[in-house]
C-alpha cells in the first residue's frame, strides 16, 4: 500500500544537454585530479534511474474520475472546480505524452446523505464501494466491467473520520491520502481516499488529489497487476529507499526527493503534485515535473556505478550496480560534480539512509574536497567497518546549494 504523505504530516528525509557531448560517468579514481569548471552541461553524463513498469496496464483509453463526498462537505465546491482544470491542464498533457495515459473525464459527483463512522479501515472502504457498485444504486453510474475498469472513485472523508490500516498507520499521522484497488479477481475497483485533517488548507487536499490521480492513471491495478511502481535494475538503490521493489510510484518518488513537491500552474490556479519524468532525468534535468518556473538548475555529485553488486532485502536478492568494498580495506573512488546549467559552488557530504530503518552504520567515509561546480571532481575514501544483514548498504551523496538539496544514491556491496 503506497500512501501520499502530506508536507503538513511528514516530509521524507531525504531533454538533451546543451553544448558538446558530456563525458561518461566516473569509474576509477585519480586522487590528484580535481577537474575544472566546465561550460558543457552536464560535464559528465551518468547512468540515470528510470521508472519502469512491472507489466500492468495504465489507464490509456479512458479514465473516469468519480468524486464522492459525504453530507455537508464544506470544500466540495473547491474540489469540483479543481478536478476539470487539472484534467485539461498542460501538466496532465505532459503526463499523458510520457506515460500514455488518457485525459480524465470528471463524472457527476456523488454525495452520501449519511456521515461515515469515526473510524474507517481500508477493508471498510472496499466493503462500502462493492455495495455501492452492485448495480442497484443508479446514482453511482454504470457498473459494467468496462466502466469499473476505467473508473477511479475518489472518496473525500470528513475530518471526524480517522482512516487506518492494519499496520497501525493512520490518516493525518502517517498519511494524508492513498490509492489502491480491490483485487482484480474480486472486481478490480480502483479508488483513492483523501483524508481531512485539522487546520488543513484546501491546498493540501488539492495536492493530495492530484498526487493520487497521477498514480492511479499510471498504476491503476497496484494490487494484482502493477504498472509504474519500480526503478530499472541498475538503480535499485532508489527503489529500496522508497520501501523496496514495487514502491516507486511516480508521484511518491517526487515526494521523497522533494517534500515540497508541488507548485501552481497558471492554467489550474491551484497547487498540484509533481511526478517523476524519465525524459527529464535522461537529459540530466530535475526528474520531478512539471518544472517549476525560475527553479535552481539541476545539480548532483555522482558516484561510480559500473560494478555488479547484490543486496538481500527481505526474502529477495537484488542484483544491481554500484561500488564494492572489502571490510577494513579503504577504497577511494571519484566523485564528479554535474549540473544542467551554470551554478554557484555547492557543498557535498555523504550519509547512509538505511540507518533510518535501523540498519547499523557500516561505512566510514572521507571526502578530500567538499565543494565544487560542474566539471570539478572530489575523491571519496570508503572503509567498511562491518557488513550488514543486507550484505551491503546504500550511500547517499547529498549536494546543497542555498536552500536546495539534491541526493544521488548508490549501493555499496560489502565483501569479507
């Protein structure tokens, strides 16, 4: 289950280049070479992560969005004004061009005369939807198999209702919204649930709505037949950090990269969530789109990723690319500074993000240079102090320029 985390609830911790052809990504280290500022952007072109499908469908031919409100919802009119603007926006057209999704049509809203219980589980939501779509409630519209397969029911619960999952996570604590589906064998109903939290502005509800619409379009059957929920095998570090294979939905990826993952497009007039773009990342631009006006150029510090590395995550062995080190044996690798346009110098440092999941710190790291610009180099000495239950760890290279932070992830395999 993948849930939208509102900036008010919890922040995550965390295209063709101009000029002449960039150099390939780093593979070896020459500790005496610190590079030089370059006006080729990016100076080095790395192998980049790409969102990949797991084989399931996207909503390619039709997407019918059915908003569902409970009695007395004071923000119903705001939601109903927002939905058609977002569906017809340039932002959605950008999504459709890249991922092959249909333009949503917004169905007449459904208003439930009663108030829901104070506590509602996801099982309760599914029971309610299956009963409402049994063909005996004309106000819910068509209920044939084709209509169900191309519809997304968006339920806006009132503030008095707390939504909860069996893992203990609750609305307004661990999540603000989510989307999923009834298992295909049991009807395949696709739906999104948006919670209402105390003192929550309309902007947060709109952002959560756009976030879930994008993910429902690109991964409508996440239970049973998922689509865009993963990263290419060579960049498994990115998906592992987002919860493991199958947890890299395109909007979640940008919430994790940039907690303030929204902006206000002129043709929508309200905030929308951004999402991951393979095309932007291939050009070494900010992978979260639509691009923000007057944004800082995209910049990152790049680590080598040309060695075969394996990690054991849960019951799965993940074969990917990264860096191998031996316990107790220092290894120095090259770090390259790259940006898609001119910037001031930015600072870099490393950390191990798996420590946030209780994985002990495994590496001692030391940089010989802590700032640079596009074309510069630094050298990172890595010493494994111990192995981990994963057989390695993930290293994050964080770059900071002004108030903007960018992170680049690699797997470090730890050998005896």
